[in-house]
C-alpha cells in the first residue's frame, strides 16, 4: 500500500492506494467523527461494493442513498435525494458522508457534505480510474447545469481518500479508457518523463496490470496533491489541471451529459490543445501526433464528434470557469510536456483548430 498526504495544514488528509483496501477498516474508521455514517453510491456500484463498504463501518449507524448512474443525473434535483435521506434519518451535523463510486458520486456527495448543515465530514472511496487519479483528490465538488458543466459547486476537502484498485476489475473498458485520459493529462501538464513512461506502459495499463495501475494512480495523486497544496482554490497553477477541459466540457454539454464520457471529451480536448499549440509554433506536428498515438493506444477518441457544430463549440466554451472578463482562457503547451494557462493566443487559430478538429488530419 502507498500512503500520500494532501498538505493543507489542519485540513490535511491521507490518500491510501493499494489492493484489498475495502477489507481494511482501520484505514477509514479513525476519520469518522461520530456514530452516523451515510454511504452514497449508485445503482451500478451498489451490487458490487456496497456490502463491503458497509462492513468497513460495522457498528456505526449506517444510512444508504443509492442514486441513478450517469453524468446526466449530476443535477440539483438528484442531489436533493441525498438531503431527503439525511433529513428523514435525522442525521446531525457530525454525520460522515461516504462517496462510493466514480466522479459523479464523488462530486455530488462532496457537494452535499459541503451544504448539509453548512458542512459535515466526508470520505472518498473512488471506484473508477478517472475518480481515483483526479476527481476524488483536491476537494472540487458540484453538479452540472444545462448550460455548463460543474458550474455549481464548492471547494470542500474530504477526511481521507481510500483507493482500492481491485475495484477496477469490474470497470468496463470504456470507463477505464476514460480514466487513462486523465492519466495522460498529468504527463502533458508538466511531467514529460511520466508521459514517456505512459508510452512504454500503455498496453499494461489498458490490460489492468496491478503494479502499473498502482504506480500510475500514485504518481497522478502525488502530482494532484502537490498542486492542491500550492493552490487549493484554483487561483493559479491548479488551473493547469484543466488541460483539454475547456474543449472537453463544451463537447460534453453540447452532446448532452453522458453521451460522451468526461475522459473521452478530455482526450479530444487535449488533441485540440496540442494542435492549437502547434499552430502557434510552440510544439511540433510530430509531438501532436505523439499525443494522438498514445490516446489511440488507450482506445480513446481524438476528433470532435460530428453531432456538435463548430458554432456550438465556440458558444459553449464561453461558459467555462476559466473565462475572465469575457475572455476564454485556455491551457496550452508552451513546449511539449509543459503547459500554461493563457489568454494570449491568436483567436483566428482557435477558430481554425475547431474547424479542422473533426478529422484526424487536423
């Protein structure tokens, strides 16, 4: 098992990474403040891991909330189901919420914890690769709106994160690939040696080799923990973690939440960011192809879906948390393996990138 720490002073918390951790109650029980525990999961995960998770908290007063599965259910209306159950069970302000599932469950449970009685503790138990390497760490919580993804939420840190990579054995291939997109992101932000390691380990990761997965998850979590410790509320360097996301969120919103998985949209977005960086002369065409090749090896899409128009993409990119004074700010690559958040780009090249982003020749 690997143990990392997100260093936030009095709010610091551990990340536990390994195999068989769902059978290890001593890791999470010290982070429960009182008798009440509310486990939030979804219809897909409940039959697989709810019983094991209940056993982690044996002896506690356990409440369960089982939500529908899918990005399309990451809404304020569905969020209310958590509050309904907390209130119906008369949960007090010392109740600990437990997020058992992927990024949607983690984001919604964390947001519910931030809001219920103005803040109660919560624990993250992520069961998808995407949530393990990214969304479970760092305290970003929230829900989607019809006009924009993750536009309603709060920064709210968990008490601990328990990552049992054995849960990836039941993850469908498409979801695994979606998680690998976020893994690649870390290499392109500011870690070229990690990108090169991924080029060597792509097939091992897709085949779910445990040692490769533990190494990748731990590396990503350490990178994320370092960034969060330096910039918890995304006023600076943390924004770099959004490489590909401004393009990707527009694709997700435009197609309808759930049609294109978050990681799939981010993969396309990273290709667009790479292409736009090349059009500015910051990276080479060969380096753009390196990004594409690695993503293809991980069974990810690399072009904009035909069902969303270039005009839609432009309009939806304007509804993004990084927009400032009406200006779209993008995470682009100053050089290969080193990214920057900037509004200093040629808008004509953004238009050209979108226009040509529907084909592999882009």
